[in-house]
């Protein structure tokens, strides 16, 4: 739903925070497992005198990109969680300032 102004639904934010964090936790070991399998393959199973090392290096670069992307997922999880936490604090501080104005 579109709002003109600010609308924060903490439950929805927390749901996405948890989803992103959980997927991050699932993806990290999967990516590592794939990397390990490719390394094993080019050592035993797909061995070429000249190109096996190039295949390994190319996959290593790809793997680095994957890891950076997955780190981005965790980064968004933390960012959304920080937004929620800071918004809750701001709301609480604002209430306190209204109820107890300082002269």
C-alpha cells in the first residue's frame, strides 16, 4: 500500500530481516561446497595439462563474485534491522520528549 509519509510495519521488516539472514546462512555453505567440488574436479576428473588451472582460476573469480553477492544479502538484512531498531528508538524518544518536555 502506498503512503504519503512514513509507514513502518515492524513485523514485516523483521520477517524480511530473518528471511535474508536465513538465506545467507544457507547460501554460504552451498557456495563453499560447490567451490570445493569444482576444485576436486579439476584435480581429479577434469584434468587438462594446460587448461585445468585456468578453469580453477576462472571459477575462483566467479566464486568471489558469488560470495560478495551473498554478503550483500546479509548486508541488507543488517541494514533493514538497523532501520527498524533506529525507528523504534526514535519513536520512543519522541514520545518521551512530548510527555516530558525540557524547558
